[in-house]
C-alpha cells in the first residue's frame, strides 16, 4: 500500500523526505521545495530563469503569510494561419 501511495505522490510531483522534514511539489513550469534545518525553515521556488532578481517582489501580506510575485514571460512562439 505504501508503495502505491509513493507512486501516486511521485506522479503528482510530491516528494516527502522522511529523514529530515521536507516536501517537494513540482509541475511542468515550476517547483516548490520546503525543508527545515535545526534553526531555520527554507522555502525554495523554481521560476523561469529569464526573470532577474530586480523583477521579483516579496511581501509579508499579513502575519504568517508571505507573497512572492514575478512577471509572466510570453513564449516566443510563432503565429500560424489556420484555414
């Protein structure tokens, strides 16, 4: 049963690290990783590498809630006419 649950979580992009406290959640375009050390908590967010640090905004919106914002970048696709 645990193996089936591990497969389901892995397919959803969720990894639970039993040795330390950690959770990874990933998707096609971004991933979030949380871990705890002895004296700190770390939240790592993977975003489009074309975003520079001066375009990222972080806010403490209310006690206990952090908001991180960065702009969307449109892909450089090509329009193809359809008849």
